[in-house]
């Protein structure tokens, strides 16, 4: 992907730069290491417990150490610290920056700020683009958090690409893919209607094979283009993508298996990413964390409910007996579960007075039981939300996720527990 004359700028903080340097040496080769740029700034509070961290690291690697492009003439100049020691012309032109860049961070109240925690100022990104690209070249931001690269590159007339489906072409492809998924699911459902299946069955099956072949090609291309195929194949979406095509091929051996193709509807979850419904994904993450944190409580609750149903079902068997349909304790437990869940199929009903009293108590208990897991999960959702909101750094927007730190680990400024990020 990187051109022979291309350059990679990898921005990290002081905690991860050393590990990334070793990885990049392994990927590119040590001979392709060009610079370690120290981005220094002097903003925010200073901790008194250690030397205040006031810099980030930018690792610079090139594809070919003999052919990479670097245009020092295009780079913005810095003023001389002692202009009187150089000529007037040099002082007016300024000096070429070294590998230590003094540049303030994005102002919390400035026009550039987008709210993204690791947003870099336009001045830093502009210097990279001007030094390592020519007009007509392409720049790529693999994360595209704040879109700064796009803003800078477009102003310099350099092509750019932003990941996370920010590229219009990629977004169009995903929208078409989602529309295809919807059509394929509708086709499967229409075939299950006898009148439609009899009249248009051949056309629907042909369409299904077209959809399946398209999805198969897409799945193979994903495996071939991702960096870690095994990680993708075992991920949630990787498994869903595989299950979306398997039923058609299985139907060649087992008739009727194609009805399982409705699993393709799970692929529609990608719509959240395509249309940038980040808030929806965040809410889903809140719910997922809440369920995970509530697992033990819910298991204890379910065990208690099971014990109640076993006791009540066994008691109902003793009270009603086989004459009233309760021919075993298992039948009594089945009736107890159906009654407590307020489903009430009506296939078995108590006839004795004591049995009806017991059933009434179980129904009332069932309504109360419904509220318990809801309360547990709701409490955990609230806790997850509070954890996301706590202790943001007013300078960086960085949040202490664990809620333990009193000062920002990056700039040392006292964290505000009540503000939002």
C-alpha cells in the first residue's frame, strides 16, 4: 500500500513508542527508520510526583531508504533563538525544524477542536504532509478520528483517504452491500410463502445463488486483504459472514437448509458503522458491559427462580395429582415455569382450591420477578455511563477509565470527576 517513495508517520505517546519502534523495525527493517520526532509542548498542569510528561513521539519510517521523498524547502520555518548571530536574510527566512518540534496542542476552546481525545493540531500534520508528499500524491489516515489529515491534505491539493468508511467510495460499496443483504433475506422469506414459492420459486432460487456467490467472493476477498485473516475469521462478523453463505451449499446435501439464511440479517449490524451511528454503538457497548457485569447477579437470580419453580411444581403435583393433569413432578415444574413467566398456555390448570391459591401467588410473584433482572441491568448501565463520564482531563479530553487517578497521567492536571469528556 505504501509507495516506494512513501513515508509512514506513527504518532504515539511515551508509554508505547519503544514497543512500536521494535515492531516497525521488524516490519520495515532498521535501515528504513528515518527519524524519531519529539513533539514537545508546554500546556496544562505539571505533576509534582515526577518529571511532567510534555512530549509525544512520532516515529518516521520510509518504504525505500534510497527513493523516499523529503522536501525540506516546503516545510514551514522556525525563528532563530538568537537571530542576531545570523544574517538578516537568514533571520527573516527562519531555520529548518529539527527532530524536536515545539508546537502547542489543540486548544480546548479553539476552532480546530473536534472533541476527539488524540486530535493533533493542523500545524503538526501540515508539516508532515508538506515534507513527505508532492501535489497529486495520496495520504492515508488509518484511524481518521478527527479528520485533521483530510482538512490539511485538501488545502494542499494532496489526495487523501480516511478509514472507518469515511471514503465516499467505500461507503457506497457498504450501502450497496447492505441493500443486497436485505434483498437476499427478503427473497428467502418470500420463498417460504407457498403461493409465492410455487409461482416464482425458480427465480427466487436463482437470485439466492447470485447473492450467495457474491457474498462468497466478498468473504474470500476479506480473508485475502485483512492483515490477520484468522482474527477476522473467528471474529463475530467473520463468523456471521461465513454462516451467511454456508446454508446454500449445505442445501445441496440437506434440502431445506437454505431457510437458515435469515442469519444474514445479522450482517445488517454493519449499518451502525456505515452511517456513523457511533452513539448507537456506544449505547450498545453500555448494554453489553452492563450484562457482563451483571452475569453473577443474574445467575444467582435464575438459580433462585429455578428453585422456586421446582418447589412449587413439586407441591402442585402433590396437591393436584395425575387426575388433574399433573402426572409427574416434571409436569408440575413445567406448569410452574409457564405460570411464573405469565405466559399461561392453559394446557394445564389447577382444579382444587389449594392449587388455585398457589397458582395465584405464583402469578403475582411472576410479575415481581420480571422487575428484578431489569433493575440489575439498569443499575449496571448507569454505572457504565458514569465510568465513561468520570475524570476527564480539561486539557486533553483524556479520561481515567478506572476512576482512581486524581491527576491526568499525561499532563498532570487535576481531573474533574463531574465533567464530561
